[in-house]
C-alpha cells in the first residue's frame, strides 16, 4: 500500500492506475452493498419492517436476532475498512487534511448498525432513521470515490 505514504502518486502512472482501480472497486462495492441490503433487509420502510419485525397476516417471520447480529458484525468491519481506505486515498490525492464528508460518512456508518439494532427492538421510527443513515454513509463513500477518481483522471 505504497500509495498511502507516497506523495508522488501523480508522477507514477502504474501506481496511479492501481489506485484508480482500487477506488473504482470500492465505489462499485458501495453501490452493490446498497443493492444487497435492499434485497436482504430492504431499504424501504415497508420491506425493512417486514424483514425486521415480521408480518403476521402474510405469515412472514421476523429476522432471527443472531442473523441480524452477524450481518451487523460483517457490516461494521466492511464499512470501516472501506471508509478508511477511501478517506486516506482521498486526503492524499486531494491534498487535504480535513473534510466534512469524511466525518459525516464515518459518523453515519458508526451510527447505522446501532440504529439497526434499536430498530429491531423499538420498531418503525428507528427503521426510518437506519435507512437514512445507511444510505447517507454509502453516498458519502461514493462521493469520496468519485471525487478521487475525478482528481486522478484530471492530473
């Protein structure tokens, strides 16, 4: 991961290509993660409520708590690794030390699994909040990826 410590990224075309490829893959991961969560849990109020809380009239059982914990466990790990890589590359390429988007993405990514657990226990209002936080941190990550790619392609 030489690109994390070098400042000569723009002068090395091969390293620049590797970073572009990594950032593109991470951006694609974020977009497909949204699709995966929509298919498995649901990113609409109705679908997420049915998955988390069940639906008696349609004979839909709520998600098993252990399965939800496993999903949250994996989600925390992947979100932190993805955001750390994207933010380090973003700060190197754009030569910045502070970014409100990075802070917002990390805060929403940390709060998202906590709110998902609260949604499992307390219901609808936390489900709406979880959907908003989940989509917001993904959009923050996609923004970091797109901004980095744009900056590297310009140079």
